[in-house]
C-alpha cells in the first residue's frame, strides 16, 4: 500500500493497515499530513484483501438484514455499502484495461 499526499508518494507499506495504524504511522514517522488528505494506492492483492475484510465487517451484516427483511431499503443499503467499499479500495488499472 502506498500513502500519497498531493500526488507524492510518502511511504510504501508492506502490510495491511487500518485507519488507526495509518494515523500512528504518520505520527511516529513525523509526517505532518492530515489523514483525510491522504490517498491510497493498492496492489491488486492488497485491494482484494481490504475489500474482503471490509465486506465481512461492513456489508455482510447489511446483506443478512436484507435477506431477513426483504425490503428495497435494506437491499439498497447493502448495495450502497458494497459500492462504497469498491470505491474505497479500487483495483489498480492494468495496461489495456
């Protein structure tokens, strides 16, 4: 995972990190950059793993709620969460795609 600020790569981190870990990383490395201003670039496998973990934690409970309720509102909440996760962890573009 790469931490990017103003189109400049600040760091390349070889492990999955959550928000708290990234914030801590910024502090201990004296990178005076607000977390909210960072963008992230992921390798393909990293993006897939972050998506998998996020689906388990965030969207799967909404899916189960939709299966139980069978309402359009519950279905839309689940679909919106899936779209949010995909946007948060985009797959890298490969040449020709």
